[in-house]
C-alpha cells in the first residue's frame, strides 16, 4: 500500500485544487482533523470482510477476515462516502471528515493494482516508484499528470499516482457538491415509508401465497425471493443515508464505523 506520506500528500494537493472551486472555510478544523486521521486510519483500524458460504441443508458458515485494501471492491469507498455525508448532515464534522478520509484511502489504495496475469507481482515495484516520485516531486501532481495517458491498471508509479490523484479529486468534488444541495426531508421520509410498505407487502405475499394455495413445494422458491426482497435496498435508502436519516451498513463487511 502507498505509504502514509503519499496518502497525505495526494490528499493535500487534491484539497488545494478543489479549494480553488469550492470555498472550504465552512468546513473548519474539526473536519480537516478527521480527514487527515481518516486518510491513514484503515491501516491501523481495518474493516473486516464477512464471507457467507452455503453448505447445503440450509446451513451457512460465516467467516470474518481483514479487508485487503488493494482488492477491496468499491463497497467500502461508497459506504464511507455515504457515511461522510450522513455525518455532515448531522453536523458531526469530525466523523464526517474521518469517514471521507477512509473512503479516499481505499480509493487511493485500489489505484495501485496488481496485474493478475503477471507471474511477478508488480505491486511492490509500483509502490517503490511511487515513493521515489513523491520524494522528488518538484512540481504539483496536477501539473505532472496533465500529459499522462491513464491506463486502467497502471504499471508505472506515475500512472498510479495520477489515478490516485484523480480519484481523490473526484470524491472531494462530489462530496462538496452534494453537501450544497438542499434536501426535502419530509418528502424523503414519505418515499422511504412507501418503499418499506411495498417491500413488506411483496415479501409477505411471496411467503403467504403458497400457503394459501396449499402449494407448499413452491415455498422452496418463494422464501429465498422473499428474503431477497427484505434485504433489498432501494435507491431512496442510499439517498436517505446521504441526507443523515439512516445508516446502511454493507452486508459483506464488518465496518469500524
Ligand atoms: Zn491501505
């Protein structure tokens, strides 16, 4: 994983760039403290992955392990991004910054990907290059990346640095843009209520219909679908999280916050 210095350096420069567009005075010290803590924290306080395995006869085994940062899917980036907005709306600036920092950490880590088809792991090589680059960075990253063609899986440190930087900028910009938008909480609560009712009716209908019709065998199909419906999270739930109404923990992770 990129060293903490690199995580911080990319964040610092990205913040400076974003500041040109957004007035960040309102964020205050607390938010920035949280952000700088969060950018390195996943290496100290890692989130855990939960794996479910179906073993037949309805038995499920659950295993919990540490999340490998470089292979982390977008779930954690997205979860912490939503959580950052949740806390911002709750006016808890420290936790908002902390969550956003964690989202950015995972996004930055994932830009230093290992090419699976190579026998030799290029990962370390890229990281060493990154370290050298950061040490000798005479100009700012934006300047450096201007003429670089970005590959999806960078094989060079410089490309990893530029992708990391781009992703950091994107997350920061999205965050500040969404934070500016006004939200109609009443309207949102109404839509959540409707979604809940629809989900409940559908799940109950799926479970009850085979019983009412005496086709018990059909339960074998309808019960898993009913569970799926119950677990399903419509878009409005995620909007609600960003509005500070509810927190949706990802099913496949045991998160720190
Ligand atoms: Zn990491």
